[in-house]
């Protein structure tokens, strides 16, 4: 081979080598790796992000997370990205995902300062802690626990959630984009709240510090103030 041909051959070989990607290291077949599509939106390890909409999923009760994945898959909740991700997944695989994120015991970010007026803050605290019996609005704490960190196996915590996310969920219940198993107690409550109520509750909850133990509590006094299809027993939707 002449020198010029040798140079051209080596140059061509180099181009081919550059065009063919090197063999990457094998990806571990773990649930943490398989749920990276979840953490792309919900933040590293499911801790939530600063965008103000994607909620924290790390440490939420497994039954609650499982129910929501089922609801996205089966059309009870409406979110195109979530439906696309879970529409072909089995119940068992969704339960595995839910159990994984529920098992993560990770620190929470400091809450943002309270926004709004002092009157709004008092309204939010009152509705969360005591409700409004005259309007048949139960206290959030009656179902979500006195610590507001949720109740195992299926009631979610309300702390550490972005204000905008909480407001959006009340809106979704009102306009029919979010449902739970009948009787849908949250849809009933959302109908009884004014826009001012929703803003006050969301702002007050978002500003609350997280208790030392943010894990869901094991049980609360029953019966619940409303019949609720998502209940506390088992993982019923």
C-alpha cells in the first residue's frame, strides 16, 4: 500500500470508529434505574422540583401512589405524559414502582415563606385544622392525619407540596379531570370550597415546616367524616 493510500485508509478507519459508539457499560436492572422516567419530572429520587407543579412522591404511602398510577392508566386522572408512561404497565409493576418510592425516607427541602394576607393565613389554618362544619367541609387533618403527613396505606401527606400543585388538584376535581373511586369524597369537598378557600389552604400548607418524622402515621380515628372510596383499608381506589 502506498503511503498516500495508507494515510487515506487510516483516516477512513478513524471516521468509522468515531461514527460507531463505544459499548456503554451495562445498566443495572434495578427499580431505581427503571424509574428514571419518573424522576425526570418529579426530581431526584422523587423529591419534587422547584417548578411548582410536580409533587414529591418519595415517602408517600404505597397504596396512594399505586392508586394514582392505576388512575392515570385507567383514565380517572388526566395527564398525557403520565398516561403515556403507564398505559401498558401491569398492576404488579405499578405496585412495585409505588412500593419503591414509598420506601424512600429522604429529607424535605425547607418550605417557602407564607404568601398572602394574615386573614388568608388564618382561613387556611382554620380549614386545614378544623374545617367548616356549617358548610359540611371536614378538616384536612381528619383524613390526612393530625401531622398532615398522610395515613397508611392510602392517604397522602399534604406537606412539602408546591402551592400551585395543590391548587391545580382542586381545580382538576372541580372540572372532572381528576377522579377517585366512588364515592369521590375529594370531589365533593372541592365543590364546597371557594377560590379564596383553595388559595388559602394551598398557601398555608405549602408554608408549613415538615415534622421530624415525615412518614405517614399508621391509623387515625374512624369513621371518616365522609364516605370515601379511597379509604384507609387496603389499597382500594
